[in-house]
């Protein structure tokens, strides 16, 4: 029983941390104008297709975090950074659409 309560607490704190991460991402995107919706998709179409097939908020959050970590590991102007940010933005839009 205690282990189950601990797992629920861990899940709740992880979810809250994810929400904070999403909020920070949205603020950054608004500041830099990346939420225009008119930009061409960077990266591989197959990645966007995989994101479209995801229905798990947990899985989407994990992929969002990975994309943001990958972006933060690169310098501004690096093409791979831009691709990772574009994936993260697309994942964020998917999570909003699903009500995550």
C-alpha cells in the first residue's frame, strides 16, 4: 500500500514538473514567435507521424522532454536544435489537442 502511494506521489510530482516544463516552453515560444503555425515542418515526416499516433499523455511528455533536452544540448542556430524544438512544439500541440 505504501509503495502504491509513493508511486502515485511520484507520478503527481512528475506530472506537475511536466506542466511547468510545458508552460516554460510556451513562454519561450511566444517570446521568440515560434507559435506562428505557418512555419514549415523541420525534420522527418515519420517522426510527425509517430507523434500523431501517440495517445498517451505520459509518452508524449517523455518525448517532449527528450526533444527539449536535445535542443538544449545544441547552440542557437544549429539545425538539429531547430528540429528538436520543432518536434517539441508539435508534441506540445498534440498534448493540448488530447487535453493532457
